[in-house]
């Protein structure tokens, strides 16, 4: 694992985007695993700039996303589909038909099965971008006695609802469930790019730096198992 400590959010975003850009330059048909949340916004801005500057081309790039809220329409500005359109898909020449997020299609059970099938067909990604929750969650895999390998419906923990309420008018508006890739799915990539920025990630980053245990109660600890993982953090996340 390579741990890169950056001065600030901008430097972290630049470093992350350089890694993704290089992967796309090397393989114009790159398969990306994408993440939402405030952390990767700067990385997407840099990727859009690289595209506008003619450095990278998304024409043949395809993508899958980690997760999506349950019970939220894809046109709702709080949906992760909306986020991806806004921050990347609408700003580059990616073919939207080659971009995929978990979505409700039939019952929840059927939707989960469909996303698992899609992930299986999509195959291994060249890179998977991951953020972490303040409690160390990965995608929406919350700390628990057991973690899912594959797609599932997750009941969000109170602390996650709290953390994500900043994007909603009120805490009551935050969905209580999400559909999320499991841990095996989330790690099915040649390269993992784990990003953490800001004070509210310090507890998780510090715990990761000081533990030598893999714990389901701390999903982030599993990134230590990946053979090609970058953990890119800013000073605030690293030092508190
Ligand atoms: C959300 C998402 C995660 C994301 C994390 C951090 O709940 N499900 O995929 O990595 O929490 O979000 P943020 O970057 O906004 O802090």
C-alpha cells in the first residue's frame, strides 16, 4: 500500500486525478469504478479539465458506481445518479449507456440481483475510487459483525444519516436505506484509490494507521488486503 499525505484537499484531488488520467491515457477503454460524496468532487473537476484540455478522452471509457440511495428518484438532486451527471458524465464525452449505478428496477430484491449480474458482466475495473465514512464505512458497507461480499440493501447507521444530512434540507429527509456494492465487489479492481479529506475523517484514518487488525466493525481495514492500493489523504485527515 502506498500512503500519500497531501498538504490540502486540492493537492489530494490533483494526485487522485493524475492516477485516473494516466490509467485512461494508457487504456482508452478503461473501466472505472466511481464514488460519490464530497471527497471526490475535486478529483472529478480535474478530470473534466484534463478532458477539456484534450489530455484524456472518455469516448470508450465505461464505469460502475458503488452505491445509490433507496427511494430516491434518479432526477432528485440528492441522488448519486444526479451527482455523477453533474460532476462528470454531463461534462465529458462518456457514453452514458456505458455508465452504471445501482438502481431500483422491480422489487429491491430483483434490483440487487440485476446489479450483481451487471457487475459480473462488467468484470474487473482498472481502478476503483473509494471514499470512507467517518466510521470507516466503504461504499455503504457499514461496520457490522458481518459484511456483504456482493450487492445488498443496507440500513444506514445513525451516524451515516447524520454525516450525510448536510446534503439534505433536514436529517429526516435522508433515506434510511441504500443499495451498495459489497466488499468483494468494491475491491474488484486492479488499483484501489482510497481518498480521505478533512478533520471528520481523522478518527478513521488514525485508527487505520495504528491497527494491524482486519475488522468487520471497521470496513476500511480491509483495504490493507488489496495488492495495489493508494491511500491519499490530506493533512487534516492525517493529523486531525
Ligand atoms: C457516503 C458514501 C460513500 C462515501 C462516504 C464519504 O455515505 N456512501 O461511498 O465514500 O459516505 O462521503 P464524503 O466524501 O461526502 O465524506
